[in-house]
C-alpha cells in the first residue's frame, strides 16, 4: 500500500496507536515488531479494544478488510509521516545535540505557545519511531512545531530530517555520548552535523550558539545562508548573561544594538541551562514575540522527569538530574555544583552508559573532577565506577547497595547532586535522602 493510499485512512482516523495497552478509540494500529514481540499477533486485540484499522505486514494475520497489509509496518509508519509532513505548510524547528535537547525543546515550546498554536515532541519520542509519531500528531490547526531528534549512530539525524523536514534547526551542543554507536567524538560531530547539512541543502534557518567553538566551526564549514546567533559575546544577535544561580537561574538578555535588558527568573537549576534559555529567547524574538511574552514563557516552565529538577525533602535539597548522563553533561553538572553556594554538599554519581572504548577513561575523569570538589560525601554507583578507587569516596556496584548505605548512614542538611544514566534507576534513592 502506497503512503498516499494509507494517508486517506489517516485523514479519517488521525490517531495512531502502537501499543495494545493504551489503544485510542478509532485509531490506526501499527503492528510494530520488537526484539521480543511481533505486533502482528496483537492486531486482533487492538481492533477489539477500539482501533479502526490495523496496519500489518504478515499476510496470515489478515482476517478481513480492517487489516491493511503493507510490506513493512515500520517503513509504512515512517513514509506516512513523511507524506503528512509534505502536506503541512508550517515552520518546523528541528532540535538535536548531546545534552539539553529536551529541556531546550520544552523552553522553546513554552515561549512560542504564548503566541502560536504550537506542537512539540512529547517526552523524548525522538528516534526512528518517535519522530514519525510526533509528525503524525501535528494537526491542521497547528501553526508551528518543534521536533526533537536523537541519534546513536551516523546517518540517523539525516534520516529523521527527511521525515520531519525542518525549516529551522538548532544543535544545543556536541559532547561525548553514545560513543559505542558513533565510534568516536568525530563521529558524534559528523552525526549531529547532519542537521546543519539538511538546513544548508534546503535553505533553512539555523539558530547558532556562536560562542561554542565546536558549533561555530561546524556551521562555518557548511553553506547555511540564514544564521541567527545567540550567546554571551557582543557579536551575537541575542546576547545573554547569567546573573544568579543559587540554585535557581536568573538570566538577563538583550538584542544586539539595543542596551535594554530583559531579566527573567526561572525554575531551572544548573548554569549549563543558561544557553538553553537564551536559545528559547532567541527563537522567540525570531518569530516576533515581545520580550515580556518570552520571559513569561521561560519563567512559567517547570522542569520535570528528573532533568535539572530541584527537589526539597525533609532532610536535603536535591538536584535531580539522572534522566541521562554522559561525559560532557557530568562535567557540566559538577561544575555547576562547584559554583553553587551551600554550607554542605554531597555528590552521588552513577555509571554513564554507551561510552564504548572510552568508558574506563571517562569514568576516571569524572571521578577526579568529583572528588576535587571535596564534598562532605561523594558516592559512586555502578560497575564502571567500581573499576576506579579513591580514598575520599564511597563506591557501590548497584543502586540498591548505595540505597542501603544511605539508609544506614544518611545524608542530612546538604545540597545533593544526583546524576546518572537512566538505567541506574536513581529514583530508588530519593526516599532515603
């Protein structure tokens, strides 16, 4: 079945379901396959639960006209999204980067929603399945969309750009992450740069953190005609500065050639988020929002999902930043903690996943940086960290072991940084902190 033919079904029933545990009424069920499941086997259940049609790719499962047979369900989903995007006549901002993608996306959404009917990627649906689902969620009344794109191998951002077809783009930063898939830091740069390549080839607009030397170098090496610059130096189109971070950020920004500054108090912690805030302000101005509206959007954004999230418990103040972790985000989180004023600090760090051959070296560097802060208590959790030793730190192989230690010897009255890859499940530590 061609995408245009499938699109006629989508126009009548625009809700998409991929999981029988949460079927939407009158939806199209795409029977995706995984390593341990075959979605075709759940097609009948999906229809029984309210889906209108099931898109399948194995003929034996086709029972009647409600089962739409395609060559490959995932490809059909992706091509349907590509076809839908081609019908939309709206700006789409594509976002990628090693760190800060989701927070930046949410800030931009909070700002642009003050003026436009705006749609943004839900959660972190940013891969080869999530991006098509995001694009297919953009409805006719949407005026502007923001699509987050993640990658763990070269070629993936280029592929996702082909689906989302961004008119505008932003790379938050480039750091050491997913090195197993990218092979090297140069591989990371090449992969993230695929967004710049797409913008250059399609006359798009780039929002560039001009003071980041890596991003500047990547942009200068590509023929991108439209570049809007933000950062901290006077040569940028939007210039900002961090004026407070104890621990919530206060930022002032102004436009080039205009000395009038605009100060915003945020609900974000982490000085590294200053650039994300400036990106949102820059994009807001580009799309014609008044400074007051921009600051209202930024101030109103409340971080969630354990990304730069401040939590007050009966015993401590926690910086919960354990949704993801890599070498560059660990370094930024530790530097932020160093800058914060607190009578007592504690550090709890968990393993960084997908670091490839660099894993041992990078975990050692993080341990050195963390212990150099001389916190009241420094704890490392995970098999990678356990390969290193330091006399001023505690090491535990599992999160459960760390939890037991914190239960026996609790931390009290401290500003505590919790940072780890999602798979370390650091949420299990909260009730003993």
